[in-house]
């Protein structure tokens, strides 16, 4: 009898322990599958959504509030003339293959990113670096060509993460970083799984395993959440059903902002888009409210330039490109353009596909016909982003404060302005906060007055999660699903 009682109590205790233990695995939904997993060799936001702060780390990083925080560099010193930064590294850091991380890896990573043959999509971030010198295993000095108060910000991008020379070439398919999670498996077309790295140098994450499932269809995303097949969808693709989660106690709806300026990109290499009157005509033909209501179901903020409204330096310039179809027709007539037909290339996200249909109808109303081509992400990157083979496209630029892309001579817009380039050059060497704000506002005005693109709306961050999940980012200061502080309530 005593043995039976002991056994029953043991089973009861084991059951209670199991019931009370917090869940330590999570499944996240993602709209797009990344083309590879190397953030230093790809432009797709989906790469960082999996690996930023999870697998890979930089000298600095973005916090959930957008602040720049120490990461692999615990501190740094700036010389009096602003021409050098000396970074002091965390001690005891290892890559997930067990190899040691030190200043030599910093030099390798930054020299690789800024090399002439670099495949880094944001190579411009590193052009201001004159040299990278190892002072000792835990100290590295960056000498700059000119003072750059934004260097810690630039080094926080996913494109600036640290990699090892022994494993850098394999990061596209089997990433090895210094973060709290390590790569476990990738089932193409279905999911990627990360597992906690036991040798991590910082506090261990509360999650043991994280799986990212690829669900591009908005209806399927809703069904997966309702069925519990995914625990959270940090960037939920179906705003039309978001309100249903708000009234369901099983879930939480997390509404925030992103760095994603959603634009109607215009290829100014192609006539007549090289005529400012035609670009302005297109801008005045578009009703932003129709897009926000029709494509985003009321979520989103109108923008009139390539800058996030939540940024303190933002200038509201939407009036310059207000909805005025009669003005559009007059501008096209003035430019001598009639029977205009343009190609509209649309990547997979629902905001692009839905906005594309609305814009197609609104452009037709002023006499511009568009032929829509729906593209997969890899095809869009190859043909539009790299090949410049398009007239119009709709995409959200989710990189943090990326207005400087308009100064890149071979960027896919084909935009060029000596006045804008001069402002960007001045901004690059300015560290005074008030002066930087003034320059950023000048840059915003130039883009708006040049009708460099059709500026549509700031992409909202609509997140849906199991009500017991804590620690997911509300806002998206960079394109990431940072799991370092995510946990389940007990």
C-alpha cells in the first residue's frame, strides 16, 4: 500500500511540474521565406527577420525603442577630431562552432564588407572607413575618412554583423554567429528552426527553440493563428482580420510602427519618367486614403517623402503630392505625354499586391495604363532591384532611416540630384544633433519637390500573438524578430 501511494504521489508531482513549467518553444509566422541567411550578402528583409540579434550580432545593435546599444562592443571612445572610434569588445565571446571571437574577426568582417568585390547590399555604410586596426584581442580601432557621428548607428544594421573567416562562406545556408540562438535546420518552402546556443556569452534566452514558418497567403495566416499552428505572427499580413484577434482573449493584437516607407518606385532611367512633370502627375493621381483604407484596412500613416513620421526630424510634405487627378491630366498634357503605358512590377507582400490594383485604377483615370506583373521575391530582387528592368514598383523600404539611398548613383530608382547629394555629404560629417535635423529636413524637402518617387504610407507593424507570449517587439526600428527577451508566461 505504501509503495502504491508513493508511486501515485510521484506521478502527481511529475504531472504538476510539467503543467507548471513554462513553455520554451515558439513558432512564428513569416510572410516571406529568406533567399539566404547571410545578412552581409543579401538585401531581403526576411534575412534579418530570422537572424538579426538571434544568430548574428554586431558591435552595436538596435534596441526595441530604436536606441543604439552596445552589443559585441561593450563601449567605445571617439577621438577629439571625430576621425577615430576605438571599440572595446566583450570578453569570452565564441561563435556557435566554438571558435573564439576577437578583434581579428572585427577587422575581417568590416574589411570584407567594404572590399571592392563586396557582395554587401549596404556597402555604402562602410565607405567612410579608412582603416580597421587591431590594437589587442579585445580592442579595435576604426579610422575614418571624415568625422561621422552616425557610425554607431551604421554598425547596428544587420549588414554590419560580425562573421568569422572560417565560416563566412557558408553563412548563406548554414549561418554561424555569436548570438543566443544557433541554426538547426531549414526545410525549403516550409520553415527554419533555431535552437538556443549553450555557449552564448550573455544571458541565456528563455526559449529553447524557435521555428519560423513561411505563410504568404493572408487567409492561411489567419487560419494558422486561429488553429494554433503558429504562436505569433509579428508582421501579420491580413489587416482585414486583425480586429478579430483584439476581441478574442486567447490572443493579443500588437500595433506599432516600422521603418518601412511604402513607395511607388519610379525608374527615372526610363522616359518619360525622367520628366519631373510626369512623376508629379503620377503622384497627384494617387489617393493615399484609398490605399490605407483599401489595402491596409485603415492601418498606416500617409507620407510625403522618404522618412518615417515617428522620427523627430520628420516634415509632413504630403500636401505637395495631394490627390488631384485634374492636375495630373494637366501635367501630362504639358509634358506632351498621351497614351502612356507603364509596367508595374509587384513583389509578393499583400500591401504591394492590393495597393497595385488600386493604383492601377487611379492611374487609368488620368490616362495612364499599367500592366501588372506579380513577381516572387527572388525574381523582384533580380529583375527590379538589381536589373532595373521595370517602370513602376511598390515596395516598403524597411531599413532604418535610409534616406541616404537616394544618393547612390546606381540605385534602382535611377534618381540623381547634386543638391541632394551635397546635403547627404554634409550630413555624413555632421555630429551636432540640431544641425543633423536641419539637414535631414532639407533632404526630405528635396525628394518631395523632385517627386523622386510616389510616397504612399508608412507600413504599420501589425502583430498577433498568443496572449501568454511576452517580449515581442511592438515597433520595428529595424527588420527583426528579436527573440532574446521573449518568453511564455507561466
